[in-house]
């Protein structure tokens, strides 16, 4: 049975067996957001900031417990929907991720911001952001989803301007604000297009009708194109990527929350509307072209950066492009895996950025490794691709699996090329002793990729095969990325490196042009002065306090 037939049958079964969501189950799904809102209101009335932090930490624990309870209920029951929220595997898994990341970020923030005069304001905005994300995850109503996604952006804007006296922080947050409002308008247009086409705001009914009919009306084509545009804007894709790279003035836990739980919501919204995207060829081409181009350029720029946080930001830009590319190729199961894995990795990477700095300093003291030889990289690439072909053959011989599709083969080839630097470096450091393990890894990694593809394929709709031209484009772009990186690694001071370095370091200077246009239309506000309260000194002062000093604490 083909995957397209399986997807159609599964949709009909869903319509037949899905039951309305009982009120208690709806309340359970909305508990994380409700608890965050209650805690946000409570911290305004508590006596001390320490109590406010304890309230926020307790709320984060309750949110995580409620998310886990919702996932347990989902395992024990069938998929259920209501007019506002829905209970399914994608939402349950992502809600646990939101609760876990929120719990970690709140705990880290307390130590990070202790003593800051605006702690209480920070706690409120942080809880508001987490609450809005939790609503996006469980929403089954287009209007609810759009309002919650907009609320997420507005709450995050308050966190990005936490240090409002810093001109760069204000200017970059303003640039993000402009793009987010454009994305909100795009989503509003999508809601109108879907509502007029399907006469409903419910996401489950829209996707079920599209799956059952097999065709996409004109209004649905317009609506899903607008959703894709909003995802590109909010996922920081070229040429709208600059704000994500430049928001480093925000506190580190804010960066962790932004990169782990907010910027990737565009991919989650596309997952919710996967059957619609799957039948919109133009939208799929847009996602693949923009996502692939962003992934390739951002991956190159990331290698030129010295700042740990800026390098991580370019990495997020590249990873979001890769995730949107997977959505365009119909690899919904891998897009979900990418979303979950990237969120956990980026939360850990940003919160552990200080340790990365120390590791980098130690590496700088060690002797620099010699540049790899062209023959070494070529040999590693040949071995990696050969290992991938062996993995494809082995997977096709297993009794419980189907031969990988052309899309999966191309993606596993990209994974194989990503292993080349590891193989080349490992061979130089470990000599012949490591070669068997590295060769085995070239087979084991694609096999693991195929296994995860099949595992997550049970949780999301199966996408149809993309046009061959899109696969050729993706393969060519990542082959070009590998060639450019190899040339720069072989000859760091060669002609290619010297010619490309200024352009790669500047991100092709795309953001500068966009910033000039955006600020000419709507200039950012001036930074606001930030009142800082000086702490009391327990020791006896050297000079007596004057009446003017009484304004100090």
C-alpha cells in the first residue's frame, strides 16, 4: 500500500473514530497556559522578588506535570478534537517540550538576573511568552492559533527590549516587531482565505476535507501560501534573518527561549496544516527554495564568526531553513524530529555558552591542526557516500521496511556529506585504528536516519513525493556547500577563501539593505533610560550622608 493511499485511509478513519474532546480533557490541555497566566497575575501582588521567583518556578513545575499528564491521556485514548483545542501526538510531544524548556529557562533566569531592578517585570513577560506558546501548540481553531502566535511575539518583544537603554537592543527588536506584524497580517489573510473556502475555522476539518477530496481550491492555495510566508518571516529566513542574528543584547535565557521555543513555531504551524501544504506545489517550491538557500548561506556564515552566541544564532537560521526545506519536501516526520531535537540542543547550547567560551580558549592554546589534504576529503566523501548506498540496500532488504524513497536517499546523502569533516579529522587524529569505526558510522548513521523516519512517520501525515526539480535543487545546493567548505578548509589563505571571506562574513550584506528600507519606513524609538537602584552598604560609610543622598536607598 502506498503512503498516499495510507494517508487518505487514515484521514477517513480519523473522521470516523475521533470523538469530541470532553471538557475535562480540554481543561487539561489548557492547564499549562492557565497556570502561567495565574502565576503572572500573582507575582504582581507578592511581597518580594524571591517569592515571585518561587511562584514562577512552582508554576513551571505544574505546567510540565500537566503536559506529561496530557501526553499520558493521549496514549491511553484516541485522538480527540474540539472547536478550540485538540489532543494528538504532535501537540502532546511539543507541549512537554514547551514545559521542559520553560522550567529550565525559569530556573536559569533566577540566577542570571538576581539583583536586577526589573526582575518582576521579566518574570511576567517570561510567563506570558510560555503561556502563549502553550496555546499555539494545542490550538485547533485558526483564530485562536493566530492570536496566540501574535501574543507570543508581543511578549517576546518585551523580553528582547529588557535592556531598553541599549540602542542596539531597541533597534533590532523594532526590526523584528515590523516583520512579526507583517507575518500577523499574512496569517490574518490566511484565516480569511480558509474560512471563505471551507466555511470553518477548525484546522482538523480543513485538513480532513483537503485529504478526502485530494484537490486544493484556489482560496486554499492563497491561504497556505500566506501561512508559508508568515513562517518564513517568523523563522528568520533570508532576507528577513537579520533580527535573529543581532538580538544578542537580550539576556542569555531569553536567547535560549527564543531559539528553543519561539522561532521554530513556524514549522509547527506548517505541520498542523501538512495535508494542505502537501497539495500546494507553489508553496512547497517556495519553502524548499528559500529554506535551502538560507540553510546553505547561514551554514557558511556561521563558520566565520568568533562570538559564540552569534555563531549559534546563524546556526539557528540554518537549522530553521533546513526544517522548512523538509516541510516543502513532504518530510513531515523528519521536520517534527528536527523541531524537537533542535529545541533541546539550542536551549542547552545557549545556557551553556559560558562553558563553550572556556573550551574555545583552551583550544586556542593547543597547536593548530594542519589543513586537510584534498585527497583526504575526497576519500572521506567517497566512503561516506558508499556507506549511505550500503545503508539504502540494507534497509530495503529488511522484512518490515520499504525501500527508501528518492527524497530520503537525497537527505541521507546530505547527512553523509556532513560526516566527512568528522571522518577526515578522526582519521588524522586516530590514524588507521579509527578507520573501521568511522566506516561503520557511515552505514549506521543513515540506518538510524531511516529508522527515525519510519518511527516518526507513525505520528504525522505522510507527505507526497516532491517534484524531481526540487530534489535536484536541494542536492546541488548542498553539494555546492560541501565543495566551498572543502576548498576553504584545504587552502584557508587561498584565492577562493580570500575572495569569498568578506562576502560570507557579511552574510552577502543582505540584511543591511533590508534594514535601511525598513527603518526608512518606520524608524525605531529612542532608547529609554533605565533606572538602577544602588544596593545598601552594610559597612559604615566613609562620609556622612547629606540630605541630597536620602534619595538613595
